[in-house]
């Protein structure tokens, strides 16, 4: 009885994540999903049209796909570091089992 409850929760969570991901794509087909950087630039230009940026990027990715890939890679590395840290903290507090040879 306990095993079936343990498998239902992760499956339900996975289904919810898939639903949250697919829902906007299905019901908002002609929408533009832009990033926050573009919106911020538009707002600054609207509020103060004579604004000049302080500096330019050192390197611009050749395409939006590469920029998205680099952003995803950055997020994955960050998630890995956070996951490792949380696992380390959780494992540090567990008593060690020295019964195995």
C-alpha cells in the first residue's frame, strides 16, 4: 500500500511540470516569449530616450539558439551546485554505517 503512494506523487509532479510547460505553447500559439532583458531595455528607452549604456558586451553569441543553450547550461551548472550542496548538508548529518566490510 505504501509503495503505490510513493510512486503516485512523483508521477503527479512530473505530469504537472509537463502540463505547465506545454499549456502556454498550446493556448498562446502566436505569442512572443521574450526575455526580461529585452523588456527592461524597452522600458528604459521609453522612460529616458537619451539613455546611453555604460558598456557593451565583450562577446555576443552568434545566434539566439546559442544564447539559449548557454543560459540553460548556466542554469544546469547552478542547479548541480545547489543540489550537491543540499545533498552534502543532508548527508553530513546522517550517522555513518560501518557494518559493511
